[in-house]
C-alpha cells in the first residue's frame, strides 16, 4: 500500500489526540464553544469527550485494520479537523488553542492545517489502494525486516507530528506575543 507509513502516523495521532481530549476535554470544548458562539460549556465538554473517544476508536481500528473503510474515516477526520483549524485561523479571533491534545498550548497554525491536509491525503490514498482483507500484521509482513523500519519511521513521524502540533505551535504563539511593534 502506498503511503502506509504516513497513514500509520495519522492513525496513531488520532489515538493519542483522542485519548488526551477524552481525559481533558475542557480546552477543546472552550475552543469549539468560542468558534460556534455557544454560551454553555458543560454540554460541549461531554460532546468533546464522546467525539474524542470515537476519534481514538477510529485510530485504533485504522491501525489494526488498514482497509478502505477505516482509511476513509481517517481521511474524513483529518479533512474535518483541517476545516476547523482553517476556520479558526481565518477568523483570527479569540481562539488561542484548538485543544487537540487536551492541553491549552496548541494554537491553530499553518503547520497544523498542512499536516491535516497531508494526513487526509495519505489516508485517502490508502483508502483507494488498500486490500479488503488488510491487517496491521499483513502490512508489516510485506515490508523489509518484517516492518521494523516502517514502525520505527512511523513512530518518529508520530513524535515529530506531536512536536509540530504542540511545542512548535506553542513557540509560534509565544513569538506572536513578543513580536516587536513595527515602527
């Protein structure tokens, strides 16, 4: 399957972000409430928690069974996330964080939009090319060294994606706060 490594990164990121938001839904709920101009936060937290659990479930299913249906769900997820982040960026309003990882230090950035697009595209390619009986073990079996290099590179890609969406985003947000005024 083409782009299976990037697909594994995308699915793994869904699991990490879903679990993080399920455990700490407040920042995501606040971000969505601000974006949608909702007055009450409590019901949004429960909605975020339910969505986060679904996100993690999609990620796990996509990893275990990298088939057309699961890959399409991953692609749709990232397209939707990209649309939310793009909307937040275009509004340029009070949304200081997207809460993607259950922490307040993940402001929506251009890198965030780009990664969502890359992950949606990779998942769409896997959805179009995946065999109907594909499994995680089967995908690894067709790789050199039983997939160990693929797992390593996918793990590094996941870690770098987490850094780009959290630490790099926090640095970009901090830089914007201390940017010198133009004369």
